C-alpha cells in the first residue's frame, strides 16, 4: 500500500508540474500555441511518466533505507539520530549570521546554497562523531541505556562489575577465587551465557554434557554461597549472533570487566577496549617460583624417562624430575631444586633428593 502511495504521489506531482508549468513558458512562445489546453495535457502526461519513473526509483531507495534501518542496532540508530540533530543545530547557529550580511541581489543565490551545503556537512559530521563516540553519548543523555536500567533496578553496582563467561564457569576455579576474597565487585551472568551452559549440558556428546553439568553445579554452589555477589540478568542482543560478541557488547555497554579463560575471546575483547581478567593469566602469575637451592617436599609418583629418575607434581601441576629418585616411587621426599626449564607445554623443574626421606 505504501509503495503505491509513493508512486502515485510522484505521478500526481509530475503531472501537476507539467500541466501548470506550461504557464511559465515565455509569452512569445505561448502566443504561437493555438491550443494551450491541449499542450498542457500533453506536457502533464509526459510529467506523469517521468514522475512514475522517479517514483519507482524513490520506492527502491525507500525499501533499501527501510531494510538498513530495521537491521541497524537500536543504540546505533539512536546515537546517529542525535548526532544528526546536533549537527543540524550547530549548522543553523553558525550559518544564521550569513543571512544578516548585505549581499547584492545578483549573487543572492549564494545564501541558500551555502546554507544547504553547510547543513549537509555539519549533519554528516554529527553522524560520524556519533558512530565514533555513540556509546559514551548515550550513557550521558540516555537514561534508558542498559547500564542505567541495571543501576536503577539495583542489579548493577557502581563498582567494576565482572561478567562471567561460559568457559570460566565450567572451569570451576571461580568458586575458589570468590572464597579467597581476592575477587571484588559483582559477578554478572547474562541470560545468554546461562542458555549456552544449558545447551552444553544437554549435548549428545558425553564429554560436553559432563562439562555443562559441572558448570551448572558450580554456578549453583556459587549462587548459594554468595547470593549477594551473583546476579543473573536477562540482558541480550538479538542482533548479535555469537555469545562471545554479545559478551563484548555487554562489556562495552556497562563498562564492565570480562572474566574468562578463553584465549581468543581475551584477544577480541582487548582489541575492542573491553577490560579482561583471564584466570589462566592469574594462575600463571601466582605460580610459585623455585630457584636453584630451594627445598620442597615432593611425592614421587612414577619413574622418569631414565631408570634412575623419579617424577612428581606440584599442586599447580608443574612436573618435577628428580635425579636418583626412581627408587623412592610412592614416597614423599625432600628434594633440592637444581634448575628449571620453560617449554611450550609448560614449566619443568629439575631436582635431586636430600639425604633423608620425609615419609
């Protein structure tokens, strides 16, 4: 229906311009026309045909614009609209003195030309600035932003909020981190992360199903132990396809910190200026450092590559190769560190036994 109205409007406009435009012809031309009414009808018909062609083009352009607007995120549409209005406002304020200047009538056309060009330039600049700083602009002037709504309803505190990733929940170490008290602020679990966790728990693959159920168990225990710290919020972005992209968008919207152990998500979020706390980086940072000469108690679990070697593991999983420790398999032995080696698979420590057996 709207398409027909657009085309019909251009046909009527073209026919009207053609019909009444004949009167604008020079008088010497009009005096040579024997039947002015017939000429008006013929020109009106040509005007209607041209209007029909322009109407088809306008209809196509309108459909394209409508599709782009419907696919555009709401925050982008709102920020661009505000940028457009501000750009036009600045253009009018700056170009208003131009119309007060005394300009000769011969060049009077300069005023509307400069006004139109200036309005276009400032409007385009406003939209460009909105694309660059749109989210900051919305936080300042839009009281219904995601961050403002969550602050108003009490689910988001002004302090830095941590957004939990699916892999971080399945990992399980978040429970121990909360128990130590080193992790401050609120922990936000978006609804789309909870849905992904449920999909993993319902997967046909046994390994995925076990991981998903373990993640749900961890989340339940954390919620019971820290009910004031864990918030499950229905924030979602229907225009964003993947969970990782939604996490990054949410981190930008609420100025939160993403808590994850996913290496790729860590890199993508950092590139988009979203703060990231990687649990693996934390574990690497707090891993104890042993220097040659340090002593430690180690249980020898198995034989090494060489018959005389014994192998044990620290609490963080670091492998310790003990020279002359093969005969102490199953015993807890006091060893002295002799060196360390960093490989692509992790860190390896070399040691030798002290004279006495601890157990």
